[in-house]
């Protein structure tokens, strides 16, 4: 357990967990993926033979450090470039691995089996990735996929009305105004929906009532939503259940909003805009079918079920004095 904790500490020190993709709430612009921090640009260009660090009494050139970092998994390389002290972790891990090899641990059970299993996994993933990316596809197949999956490539130009509520409505909001309770917000947006169905102008009601100020000033205009847009599934489900001119039911979106959505126009994304997505989808389908055939080839036929009877952990035997 202690050795596992030490390994986890080393990995954590080398590269902190990458940031998770932000959740997008309708009514706000689609977020731009956060850019990972990069090291400050050096004052001048560093030539490959320039000494850049000293570790354990040995000096290393830029070329040597580049080679060392290039040998790390991709997710760790940027951290190593940005934080020179993380190289300590790399050298400690290499030292311990070398000590283990000198002790012959790589040839002992269970370590040799674990190394072989890791080797198999790495090669398997490499083969899967490279093979899938190399599956040939022709234009006729891609165009047929596009024609056969019209719903997948829909896009909708939408308007929204957002009504927010507070779990503590007695406390004023940031603007000093009293917040609505959930029940009050629901009643308000349901009343707005009735007015729209009766002929009221959606854009005007959005401008006057929507709490999404960025779209309210444009009459609720929220722009284009696609099937693969990074919005919550309940929102996309509501959008793509409608036709052009359609008005959604009230959609509750955690943590504190209700939405009305109107589709101004429902259309298909142009083929050229989604061709790369189609290529990947076709390759994925073919690759999945190939994997299914391979799995079927190695399907297990049990000859002796008793061999596979689950066994519990060894029981401690009472020691008689």
C-alpha cells in the first residue's frame, strides 16, 4: 500500500489532473477550450548543445532534456516543459526502475507477468488507433452515410427565454432585486408560453423577461445549435424534437433555470462542413464490426463449468497451541 501511495505521489507531482471540460448552460456563449499554461518564452533562442539543467552533478543540454521529455507520455510532456522541478520525479522513477532491474525483479513473478501484460495493452491500443485511422473510405460511402443519417446532421437556429430562480428567494440577487422561488419562476415561464401560443411575439417577451441578458438584447437570439454542440442533452432533446417555428415545453435546467426554446429554422449542416465527422463515423462503424468478428473468433465455449466456480479468499486456519 505504501509503495502504491508513493507511485501515485510521483505521478501527481509530474502532472496535475487536466482540467475537465466546462459545462455549458444555454444563454451563454459556447466556451472556448481552456488553453493549458505554457512556459514563458526564453530571453533568447537556446541551441541544442546549450546546458540547461544540472541534476545529480551532471549537466544536461537542451537536446538531452528534449529527448528525455519526448520519452514521457504526451499528457506529461507539457508539465515537464513548464516545470523543470518535475524532472526530479522522472529521474527518481528511472533510478528506482534501474534498481529493480539490477535486482532482477523484471524476471520475477508477478512483476514479469505485469510487464508483459502492460506491453500487450500498449501494443493493442497502438494497433487499434493506427488501424482505425487507416481504414479506407470512399466518397460514395461517405455521401451515402450523410444521406442515410439526416437527423445526425441537423442544426437549429434558436431563440430562448431563461427564467432563473433561487433556492433562497428571500435573499436579494446580485442586482439587489428579490429572486423568484422555483415555483414562481415556473409559473412565470408557463405564463409566457401561454402568451406566445396565443400570438405574443417571442422576441419581445424575451427582451422584456429573459434572464439571459446576452441573448435578451437580441430578442432571445441564441444562434445555432447542432447535434454535437456542447449543451446539456435535455436542451438538445427539446430543440431537435421541434420543427421550424416550433415552441418547446418548459425545460428545467439545473441548477436554477427554466427555459423556453423556439426554433426559427431547422436545417441540415452542409456535407462539406461535416465530412471529417462522417469519415470518423464510418471508420468507427467498420472498426467496431471488425472487432466484433475478432471477438466472435475467440468466443469461449466452456467444457467444464466446475473449473470456473467462483472461489473465495483463503480462509485463516485457527492455530491450536
